[in-house]
């Protein structure tokens, strides 16, 4: 496994843990909707997050 493959695998594992946490807290519909919106924001080169928030990429 290359260093890039290992990095991608680590991100995928983190995303899986986050998705499971979101499912546990708010259900599958919320989680899928959120991930789809995030993908659309990425595709449209829009910042992810609420304007004016202290979160990264806001």
C-alpha cells in the first residue's frame, strides 16, 4: 500500500466513523442528505459550513 493509499484509507475510516455517529444521533436520512449536500458543495466549489461560523471552511 502506498503512502497515498494509506492516507485515503485513513480518511475513509474517519468518514465511516463520523457517518455512523450521525446515523446514531439523527438517522440515515439526515446522514445521507448531509453527505450528498457536502458532495454538491465540493463539486460546485462552495465552502462547506455556515457563513460566519467558527468552523473550518466556513
